[in-house]
């Protein structure tokens, strides 16, 4: 099992009508790694919304003909989804669109509300009728309620932030405005940049800004609301500084693209530093260091530099197959691992290897990779992991919802090494994690159990589907 991404959000504002749907498409394409279940784009053409969304990858949902049918406009928002609340069906595709007395809204969300169940119960008791089972619709309802009592959409969003708990990086579009907002803890990344011909773009990662030729300006501060318009980017900071910063450290280890920069730290440098720390804290005697593509490669390079053991390419990834989590069953997942990776026999035969990977969840995928290398003739395999062992669920947008399937909860590193067939296993110590973020505040609750917000009682991804099913019985 591989760790699942959460989502990617993107928004663009231009001074006048332009091909914003194509800009949004290219921005989302750079964020495809963050969500591969569904995607969508909404274009604002002088207050009229045009949308297209469906389950699947961007290349499956959007064709040249689809994009050409979308009108020019001066704003657009888009989303790629892997849901951590609610199922993967079409009804949960984003952006979520709302029509209400004060106008229209399209909302994109990256993260997970830790108080979603309580908020949904409260809204349903007040008469709200939900059309999805995602927590994004909860945010949309609360913002809409606040908008009926506030002078502007940004004021409504600010008022809503007082009721939301957990992780939410948002891109929101009304008939007149494009808005980006980050929760007061800053669990999930969000940044913005300037377009060459005037205008702005906001994105989950800076790599999406580069994809459309935008100049990176900065990351949003935790709690900040940015409103884009003819006067520039207006910052509202009423919620800034209220909470300690808690950027998910796994963004650096696995989620983000290596060419992104998050809160001032280049991701590829953070991963190389993880490898260096692994070499210092969990050394091994070996002939060659290799990484598991893709997110293990930078860490392997760091391990090699710090240890003096040569770095090499021992595994080749098939670039035309998605990540292993796409398959729903264990048999299909094993089949995908078989065709996704192959060992380079000439590089590994007879060698003592340090194999660097980003994480171990169940151990299934790690075991298969070790077997591939054994079959290719590797003499020894010392597995080094650039994250600590997963011991706790995540409630902020990483799909780790139970201790039941976490191998580190049931076995020691020595036992795990034996199960997956490695000669030894070493994890990155949890106390080393702050170094990856350059000293910035991080959330590492999935490793150490220190949660910044109250823990929800029901953590099932399909809890709202289950709730609906029980009502219908």
C-alpha cells in the first residue's frame, strides 16, 4: 500500500477575458500527482459559470475539444482530487458550485476537516440538504451562510474560518472575485504568483505556477486570505498568528513534486537532507545506494553523499502507469507493482544494496520491491526509510485512517525487515523531522501522535456514506 495524496487546487485571475481554462488545465497538470481520482475546472465569463468535471485523470476528462468549448473569461478555478472524506464517485468531484441569494461560488479544497461530522450534523439539523459526501460541501455551506450576513465574500470566508477545524487550503471564485485562503495552522501548502501579461495564479505547489510561466511571489501565511483583483493581491490577516504553524512534514517527504518550493524550502533539498540524516543515524555497510522512484531518489542521493557509498540506478519505473494506490484490491496492487518497477540486473547483481524509500505502510509494496532485487541477484538489501514509522492515523488530509493496517504498529523494525525480506531496516528518527522543513513548524502527528486539533470520533473515509445508508435501512 502506498500513501494516498490528498488534492491539488489552482486558480487564475486575469485583467480581461483570456483562455483561462487552458491556463487552469496546465496548472492542474503540474499538480496531477496530488490527486488522480477526479478533476474539474470552472470558468467565470462575466459572472456566468461554465464547468466541466468528472472522474479520471486530466487527460481522460479534458480533451482539446472539451477545452475549446469552454469560453474565455477572466477567472477560473480547478481541482484534482484524491478524497480523504467521501467516496471517489462523480458526485464528489470538485470544484463545488453554489448558487445562492448573494450570487455564485465555486470552491476547491485541499485538506480535511477534523470536525466535519459535527458541522454536518449541525447543518443538517438547520435544514441543509447535502448532495455530496465530501467535507468540501460543508465548507461551501458555512461560507454561504456567513455570506448572507456579511458585506463581502472574503468577510464570509473569514467568519467561516472561526468554525472550521483541521486542514483547508482553499481557492474560491465568486462572480466578481478570486480568493485563496489557508487554514490558521497551515497544514497544507498554498502559494501564488504573477502572470507575465498581468494577472495572478494561486496553486497548491509552486511547480504549477512554473508550468504556466507565472512568477512565484510567496506562500500564503497560515490563516491568510488573499483577494485578487485589478488593485493587486489584497491580504487579510485577521486569522494569522492565532495558531502555531503545522505544515504536514510528509509534503516534503513524499507528496510534493521535487521541483516545488514550500515555505522557503526546496522539496528536493529537504529529501536529500532526509537521506543525509538517515546515513548518519541509520548507517549500513554496502556497495551501492539506490532509491525507489520517484520520491526515494533524492533521499538516496543524500544517503550516498553522507555515507560515501556510491549512488546508482537500480530500479526503473514504467512512466505510463499510475501510483500503486489506484488499484482498489490487494491482488491488483501487486500486479501493478510487478509492471511498475523493474530491477536493473547488471547494476545490482552480487551487490550489497542500501535501498531508500519514502515510507512503509503495510509493507506489501516494500516486500515486492525487495523480491524484485533478490531475483535480480542482489546479495544484501538494507532498507532505509526517509520517514519515521507510521504509528497513528492522520485527520488532516493524508489517507491514514486506522492503526489496523500499519505494519509498524504490530512489528518492530527487525520483525518488519524479516517480513519484507530485507537484511536490515532503518527509519528516519522522528526528532530529525524539523530539519527537513528548515526549522519551520511542522505537523508530524502520524508519526508521534501529537495532534494540533481535537481528534474526531469517527475517522472512516466513507463515514457519511455509511450514515446515509443507515438512514435508508
